[in-house]
C-alpha cells in the first residue's frame, strides 16, 4: 500500500473517524484506525462496534487532485498517535507506505515516522446494509432534529431504551422523541410523498450515536441519506458513512403523557425567560434538583424565584407577552427548563400549564412541530 | 453600604481579585470577597494569605462615571456565587446594598439577589508595605521576564526554595532565575540609574504568584511599581495592588552551573527546531522522560530522533544555519527543550554544547539577556 495525500483532507477524515474510536474497547484491533488505499481514493474506518464511521477521500474531485501515486492495499494503525502526527507534519502533502511486514512509513518534508501496523484482514468487516428503507433529509434539518431532542435522553442505564431517541414514522410525519421520564423533548416534520414506501415505523437510536453524528455533519453538506434495518441505521453523506446499532426493545408510548387541555397559558420572550431562570438558579447550583419557582402576577407579570437558606435568595420579575387563564404557582428544575427553552427555535414561546402538579408544555409560539414537556417538582 | 456601579467595570475587578481566592483555605472568611465602598470609589479584596489582590474602581476617571450614590461601608460576600451573579445580571448598572444585619441586596433590572454577607471587620488586615525599595518596570517587560523563566520552577516540594523564581540585583542588572535542578531559565535586563538606591539583593517569589500576576497584568497598562520588603513583595499598577509572600531560605548559586566554553555550536531557526522536536517526541509522549536524540550530520544537517520500541520511531532531518566545532550526539527531554525554545524571543537561536554529558545552553542569536540551560539525559 502506498499513496501521497493532501494533509488537510487527510486530517479532516481522520478527525471524523476518530469519533468512533475508543481506547476502552474489548476488541484490541478497534483501538486502531483502518486505512484502505483503492484506485479511486482512500477510505478510513473507525469503530467501537456500536458506532462505525467510514470517511472517503476521492483521488480527484471537481478537478482538484487529493491523492496521487496510489498503490492499493490496506493497514490498521494505532489511532492514539496518528491524528497528532498528521496534524503536526511539516508539509502540505504526506506520503504513507506500508510494507509486507506491516511496517508503515509516513513521510513529509524532513520528517519520517516508522510505525508498527496491524493486519487489516483482522479488522472486523462492517455489515453492508441492504435496505429499501431509505430517505433523505437536509443536513441542517437533521442536525436540528438531533439538537432539539437528544439532550432529554436518560443518562442512567436503569431503563436502557430511554438512553436512545425514538425515531418514528406516523401519518407521513417523522418524529424524534426523547424522554428520561422527568421530561420529554420531541420534534416532528412532514415527510415527502417519496417516503411513503418506508417499512420501518419506530426505531430507537442511541443518544451517544446522535451526539457524535451531530459533530460530524457539516451544515454545508446538502443532504443525508438515512437507511434503516432491523438492528442498524446508516447515515450517508457524500463521503461519510455513519453506521450505528439500534437499541433493542419497545419505546414507551409517550403521547398519553401530553396533556390535551391547559388551565394557564403564558406567552413570553424565549431569551428573557431563559436568562431569568438562569439567574434564579445561580444560588441553587449545587443542590441536586436546582429547583426554581414560577408565579403569575397581576398585569401579565411573572415572578421566578429560588431560595437557598444558607446562601440567600433570588427574585426575578419579568413581563410576559400575555397570560391567559388561572393564576399559577409551580416549581420545576431550572436545568430542564433551560434545556427546553434552548431547543425552542423561535423568539417567542408559549407555555401551557394544567396546574402545579401536572406536566407542562413548552412550544414555539407559531408552530407545533417542537414540543417540550417537563414534570413539575412538588414544593408548594 | 450602598452604591450603583457599571457592571463591566465591576466584572473586570471581580475577575482580578478572584485569582487570589481559593475555596480550600484554612481561614473560612478568605473564601469570601471583600467589598469596600469609599467616597472615592470601590475597593475589592481577595486573598489566600499567600497572595492578596486589591482592585480599585474609581468613582470617576477621565470624565467617565463608574460609581454613583456611594454610601461608605464594607462587607464580605461568598466568592463562589458573586462572579456568576455579576456576569449574568440583565442591565449595565448594578446596585449593591448591605444593611446592619449583613444582608446584601444586588439589584439590576427585574433581578434581585439577597445574599448573606459576613462582617468585614473579621477580614484579615493586609499589611501596609513601608519600603524605599521600589522600582518600576514596563508591564510588557515584566510579563516577558515572568514567561521566560517561571515555567522552569520546581513543582515538587522536596526543595521548596526551587518552587520560586529568584529575583536578583547584580551589577545594575535585574535577573530572574528559575531552576528545578534539571534545567534553568534566566533573563536579565539592565536597570536605570534611579534604582541604584535599592537595598534588596536577592528574593525568591513563589512561581504560583508570578503565574497569577501574569494573568492579571494587561499589556496596555503602562508600568508596574515593584516594592520589596524582607518577606513580601508588592506589584502595583494604576488600580491593582498584588501582594505576595516571599519564600524563606537562600536560593542556590546558579552561575557555576553555566559552562563557560563550548565544543559544538549549532545555529538554527527557532520555530523549525521547535516543530521538529515536537514531532520527534510524539511517539514518546507517555514515557516519563520523553527523551529525544540530536545528532549533527554533514553539511550543517541535524537529525532529531526518538524510538519507542512498541510503537515505532521518528527521524527528523533539518538544516541548521551553521554548525561549528565537534560532531555531537546528545539526548535530552523534549519537553524541556520545547519550553526553552518557546522562551527564546528571536527567530534564530544559538545552542552551545560541551559534550554529550554536560549541560547545554540555548540563547537568542543576538543577545545574552535570555539564557536557557538543560541537563542532557544519558542514553548513548
């Protein structure tokens, strides 16, 4: 195996596949990064067996040559050292060569690295996904779907299914839903006609996979092709394949959690609410719950407050756009509320309460595609 | 106590005094931040008893009003919460008020914090420094003196005196010297006539104090006045007093460590050398010593190399400007060499060797104010 490659392109690809590589894996060869030189370009692979990422650097694209002098072959290199080496090489091009004894030489300018490689034949074969269940999403939309839901997955393993995001097809809409049983985040988007052939109805994608995917996807990329099988999901962009296992088990039915009626509705400015709650929670930082109180006042005023007996207390007064319905006193986690407000893609927010003991709903004022739900805390 | 203050000015001052405040102090009130309202402005104080920092915000300066409605008084506030509160307040001005029960109210816009304060009378009195031993240095020069030496102080407490930087007056020059007994960093500058009255000849300033001072000093400030007493040193800028204790004991005489003759002299480009050594050390990262080898070659070439049997090896070839004297093979800590090269304030560097077992010297090519010395490692 041998090739000469542009360092910057190699660096980008290495950083992408590194997101799948963990130093704490039970399969030793997976601590390595697989390099495959083909006549049409270079393919890098990283995997921790839950997530596998392939990144391809074409020999030539749009008239720009990225790889030259290709002699096909493949090798696995220790992922611990390779990214730093590539980043710090002195020249814009890098020559990488592997011999029959699995010795790898990396040359750039006056710099020459000799590394011990591993046999690429010992690297696990990634499953080829054969599926008709494919559809496309614009990259920025997929990133939003992830950002507006994934923070609400459970971080404890007591109910493993809740550590994933439920991706669900229903009435020609695609739903992303996450809940840790104290709060719920969801986003739905209409799907094009072309997707009516899809066979899957509901899968659960590990939250960790979506977080890593979100880091790799660049807004400038046009679209992502998503393919689903029984136990795996593939996200494919022009040069990247991102493969994740799916979580086993049935995701709980969440629609019954969402109250259909409300007793108090608060309309407000998203940023003002967010900043007031942030300040109100400052003194409660260390207490596990980080609870703040919200109280409606006369003349569309809201009071948000918290009390930490040893330190002091905070009272925030702010004006709502309007308040409809009954007076309200309610307590909730400041962190959950801030997470939810950050996911609201709008300057104005609508919060619907059904009494101090019932879950409440946060939505953008002008659409119902985003829904955030929080269970209150009993303090009154 | 009461005053209304510009939030940005208050924030800057709070961040400065916070550098002296530690949550792990044996004197509980020192976890607090002292606020003193005087007719001419507001003084903040933080201290961990090794370092004390006072920052002053004048009532008015250059026609700009920073503080209004001052009612003199003082209070001590929990430093843990105060910086975040100030940073996140909604308006540009902040009102701070303390009552007789040590209750403090912080108001800004619709935001109101009530904090429990502590009696300022219980806060330790900072020593007033009475000394004639004062001199001034330009701020950027003092920052350079610190940056070019402080990294070489010892981080282990076996010889506490080596955890400090030796500041020494000699032949109308000011010397900063640091050594951990494996390497030495020094910088000397000529002093003006006006400083010939100074009585101190040698003091040792804790490395930690200088690191914190360096963070606080801004290049835009004109100059720093330095005052020395037997066991304390005061750095004074327009609005900041930075007081540090000095280390007890005699600093070792270091001049005899510096070889007076050399057998091999290498002239090279600082950045090229730095980057080559950085790469050569990549594979040796985890070994405690992180040793690289340097070898002179024909035609003014240098080879820098390292070998980590399990991972591989690196060979870096680079051209020196010129090499004078004997051929040389020498091994040394890559980290020490990189620290030293970063302290060289010049594109070109001169390295003087006296054989593979003797300390060697790194200097800028055109001046002898900066001297870095490193003890080699025996491997050949």
